[in-house]
C-alpha cells in the first residue's frame, strides 16, 4: 500500500508515537519522522493543571488577537507558525 510519497510525521509525545506506529504498520511505512513542532500548546502558568483550566484560554482565543499571551500561554499565532514551519 505504501509508495515513496507516503510520509508519517508525528509528535514525540507517547500517544502520538503509538498512533504513528499503528498507521506506519497499516500503510507499510518503514520510517516515522518525529518533529518538535508538533508538541502540544504551552499553557504557561496553567500548564500541568487539569484540562478544565484551558477552557478560559480557548474562550479568550475567540475574542482576543491571535497573539494574546494571557497566563503566559503560547499564542495561537505561535502555534500556527511552528506548524507551518514544519510543513514548508
């Protein structure tokens, strides 16, 4: 099923690596590229807390500029920039 144009790029996070390995096996891809750009968004002072703390950040994402860093979170534009850097 694989051809030379099939590439798998994954985050280094465990659950992403496990998923990438499943897809690689199904697709017959022998090499997986792991990219630092695919880490989860940094949530600043809220990082490591329960996911419910992220809800106010997501609400602010919809009403503030994409460069906001309330609670020192990684801005939406920063996430966009690092993912686009990977894809270009």
